[in-house]
């Protein structure tokens, strides 16, 4: 087996590389992504043709600026996607449902916020208010703000599930 040796002479650059301090994770990620975006390691389609065409020289800082802009955009999109995932966790959903799209998540959140506002204004218990609205099918301006088929279906399902659980509990208590 080959033994690896390092030279730590004064002018040797390997010694400098071994004595680095760890950078913060954001800087490491940025440097890694910039290295990955520097030059593709695979040939593009029709690359032989591209070699024949004269390419105008790019200004010196432009590719680095473009990569930095791409990195900022990627971070922005990751932040937006994380916020949507958190919002999806806050709105009522069916357990078997596919992941909601961003627009569906926003529409459902708007309807849900309107419902929560109506519950606060009514002064009723939240469950009683929702059950009353679902039973009576009241058509008021407030009801219209959150009466979407998506939200009412979810609320009906939650209400039905709660009644089913209560029924199972009652039946099991009667058997005891």
C-alpha cells in the first residue's frame, strides 16, 4: 500500500490548505454551488458545432455575477417552498390527499382565515359555529367569504371523523 506524505516546507501551499478554519455553512454552500456551476463537466448537445462558431468574449465578472444571481434565486425559491410547506401544515387537509399545489394552498388558506375570523366575530365555540353553518347552509356575506367546496368538504370530513370517534368511544363505554 502506498504511503501518503505531505511536505510542510515554508513555501509549500499544501500546509496552508491544511490549516484552514471552518467557514459558516452558508459560505460553504455558496462556494460549492459556485464551483459546480463554473463549467459543466459533460459535453452539451452539438458541442462540436459550438466550437466552430465564434463566441463573443464575455465581460470578466459576468459569469460569476450570473452564478451568484442564480444562487440567490435558488435560495429565494427554497425559502418560498419552505414557507408553502409550513402553510400546508396549517390548513385542514385530508390524510389521503395528494400534496396541494401552491395556488390551492393559498386559496384554502384564504378561506380558512376568513372562517377563523368569522368564528372570532361570532363569539361561539368554534366547533359549534362550524357545525351550525354546515347544517343550516346559511347564506350570509360572511359565510360566502369562506364557503368554498374545498374548505367545507374538509370541515365536514373533520366533523364526521369526530362524530365517528365519539360514537366508537360511546359504544366501547357501553360494553364495559
